[in-house]
C-alpha cells in the first residue's frame, strides 16, 4: 500500500530537474537516444533517472549499455499513461494504452539504431538467465 502511495505522489509531482536532464544527456550521446528519452512522460523520465542513479551508486563500473537501458527501457510506453492506467494494469492487467506491450513497442523504436539495446529492452520484464537483465530488473523493481 505504501509503495502505491509513493508511486501516486511521484506521478503527481513528476518533473526531472535540470541536473537530472544533464545526467541523462551525459549518458545518451546520440540524437536519436535523446529524442526517445524526451518522448517519455515526466513520470517515466524520473523513473528511469532513479534507476540510473541507483546503478551509478551501487555498481562498481557500470557498462554504458546498462546505463542506456536504465534510461530507455520504457520508450515503448504511451506518453499519456495516467496513474489510473498504471494502477489498473498493475492490479488487474487491464490496459487501455498497450502498457503490457511496451517492451516490444520499445524494441521496435530502437532496433534500427541499436540491435543490442533493442534486445535488452524487449526482455526487460521477462525471466532471463542474462546477468545484465537480472541486474537491471533488480534496480527497475526497486524504483
């Protein structure tokens, strides 16, 4: 219950700071990466930035691909997802805006630019033996 209240608070007041935007741009060098990140809702930008910050805090030498995955894993989500959409999907798997398909939709957006990153995006909610995906999922689930 507390987690959902915290999530609602974050959604209502989501807006990345200039410092956070600079952090994202330090990782996302390619114009297509920056453009995709900018299409995320403020809530999803903040979510991605929280993951990146934890990775930077706890990983000894995080790979660039892990940092890019942190920032771009949700690019398949519709930018107008509401708190209600997220709650309905989380609790009942009811989706009005294809939220459950966002890993595949993100894959489609990224695959022409970076096949490796696209493959990680499509797997980011799947069970996997891939150690990078497992590490990413740990941070994603915490945020």
